[in-house]
C-alpha cells in the first residue's frame, strides 16, 4: 500500500517541471553554462596554464596584456597573470563551495532538529543563532580568523562558521511549514520513527529554499574569502588566489591596472553568474509557478 504523502506525480502533471521553467530564464541558463565552464577550468586549469604561477622573472615585470608569451601580462615579479588566474580558479571557487557545504551541513542539521522537535532545544538553538547574527558577518569571520590564525584553511572555516545561522534559520522556517502537514501526521500514525520522517519526508520537502540559498551564498562566500585574503587574513602570498592577486596588485593600479582588473573581473563574472542562477532557481522551484 502506498504511504500517504504529497502527490508528487500530480504536481509533475499539473505544469512544467523545474528544468522546463528554468530554461525559460535565458540569463539563468547562460549563467549555468558559465559556471560549468568555470568548473572545467577549475579542474584542468593547472594543467593548461602556460607557466608556473610561482615562477618569477624580474626582467619581465609589469608587462601589459598582449605581451608575447604572456596573454594577460605579468605582475610585479614577472609572474604570468593568466597562469595565476587559472591556478587561482580552483582555490577561490573551491573555497566558496566548500565553505557553503560546511555551513549548510551544520546549519541544516541544526535547523532540522530545532524546527521539527521544537520546545526547549528550539529556543536554546535559536538564541545561540541570534547571538551569532548579532555580529556583522565579516566582523565575525575576522574574529574567528584572529583566534585561529591567518591562512587559507582557517579563512574557509571562519566564513563557514559565520554562515551557519543563515542556513539554520532558513531550514527551521521551512521545516515549521512542513511538519504539520497531513502526510507528516499520517507517517506518525503509521508508526514511522522521527528519524525516518525527518530524512524521508521533512527534509526533501524543505530543500527548495535551501538549494536557492546555497546557490546565492556561494558567490558571497567566494567574495568573503577573497576579501579575507585581500586583508592578509586568508591565503598568503605567493599563493595564486584571486584575493591575494587583488591585494598584490593594488599598489600598481596606476601603472599596471590589469593586475587588479583580471582577478576582479573573474570574481565579478563568477559571482554574477551564481546570483543570476540563484534567481532563476528561486523562480523555477516556486510551487506557485507550476501551472504557469
């Protein structure tokens, strides 16, 4: 006998699916392809880089874009900017995605438990979240890095910890709207354990806002990680990371603007694509649009 639950088949028949609705947003589809290209570059970038990103050549310092052998020019130490960008893609984008995964894992778990069980644990968890949210996001991340010490890994941990309240509150809000539904009550009446109900029924039906939030948050995490590196709290020179490249190039911005333009443009493109895709997913996953 089929267990009670939301009529997913009926929902699929009543209107276009998520992918069909997403395809209607040309900007979201274009952003998806841009992000796929960025992902490919992150994987193969170090193998196709024309030079060693750490190799210095003072006789070639501050060469402009278009210099033979250096498509995007060189930096103050003669290092190839294109090679450093390609190597930095894996670091900068990887930090953003890993930080989101860590923040989401902790925040979603906390939000699920608080929203489903409620009571004293809910009140205690949410007051702790309120304390974390009382601090500005960047200030909290800086304080955590100050306690852990500067470095790429510590910067990733810091921005992940600072992002936990974001996912905890979103998840709790979604769970509160799901846990009293009739199909959840039916599962309780059938004798399903709380763990089974949460993992098989509550979480899947609360995933839509979490997915959208994560998509939008990756861009913020990438920007935050680059900001920490720019301030000297994240990746340390000579690591080819986009924030480090921005920090190193700022003092030469008048004579060699490409040193800040190239990594800044890379950050801009990735973050913009993530935000456009997040907006498209938000509309595609909105159940109110299923009949449109």
